[in-house]
């Protein structure tokens, strides 16, 4: 369980890994598109697809190891389990956010997001 302050601090420390995830996602999408079309890419071939997939999964596993829930990678959506007013919540960070500034009750999901 994270307090809001802990979630914000952890997000700040995880930012380089999240930025890597975003770069890997973009490279993988471009490489797959190139290989599906002309079959040639400046990013490599099938071996590089496998390597990028492995690196992407490793970054996601690193996030899971610190109890961050990865809810999506396009866009990146991270949830940090916590509590607010005695109820279980998930503190939310969505790609493009500057900080963990949202939360939702566990049972409400993304549709129930509210500003902190």
C-alpha cells in the first residue's frame, strides 16, 4: 500500500524506466510496421523484434517488482495501490501526466478516476 506521497516519490524514481518503456514501445511498433510492409527496417529484423519484446517485458516486470500495477502500455497507465478515506484506491499515473494526480476506487476502475 502506498500513500499518495509515496506513490509520487516512486513515480519520480521510476520515470527513467517508464521513459525506456515508451521508447521500446515506439521502436517495436515501428519495427513491426516496417517488417509487415517493405520487410526492411533501420531498426533491424526479426531478431531485433524478439530483443525489443524481451526488454519491454523486463521493464514491465521491474515495475511489478515494486508493486506497481501496469494497466496499459499504449498509453502507459500505472496504478499504485493505496487507501483514501478508509477505502482501497489506486493512485493513477497516465502517460503525459506530470505527477500522480488522480485516483479511483478499486471497484470503479479507470472510469471512476478523480483528481486528487
